[in-house]
């Protein structure tokens, strides 16, 4: 009985177009929101780094640093994905398009 209910439920879901691989509707990426949620705590809302955290984390990046500004987008994307030093990686929680959008946002913050 349980097996036939499971089969019937699965058939109904598949017939309705509900699969586990359904990506859902496309949603625009807002890199400023992602940055505020995931990055600003350490890097500061303006991208210059939290002054108190800089005292305990000397590798904390200021996005206006000329060395960082000379890096390729691929390099910045790799750091966001995998992390570096004390920064955690976000590759498991952010898609590549979101990471690319976030990279552009970081560059804009560093250019101010």
C-alpha cells in the first residue's frame, strides 16, 4: 500500500512538472545586497575594511588597495569561491553568476 502511494505521488509530481531539478524562476542578482549580507561585516560597507577587525586580521583587504585593483577578475572570483587566509570560501553558497556580480561590486567599491 505504501509503495503504491509513493508511486502515485511521484507520478503526480512529475505530471505537474515538479521535479527536484527545477531551478525555479530567474531572479535578478543584486550584488550590493549579497555584499551587505556576506561581506560588509569584515570588509566594511564602503570596502575599506572594519577598523577593529583590521587590528586582529592584518590580511583583511581594503578594496582600494592598488595591488588588489591590479588583479584579474578571475583571481578575485577564485578568492570569493575558495576563500583565503581567514576569509571563508563562498563557492558552496553562491553561484558563479552571483560571484561574478559580486566581483564587479568589489571593484566599484575599490574605485571610489
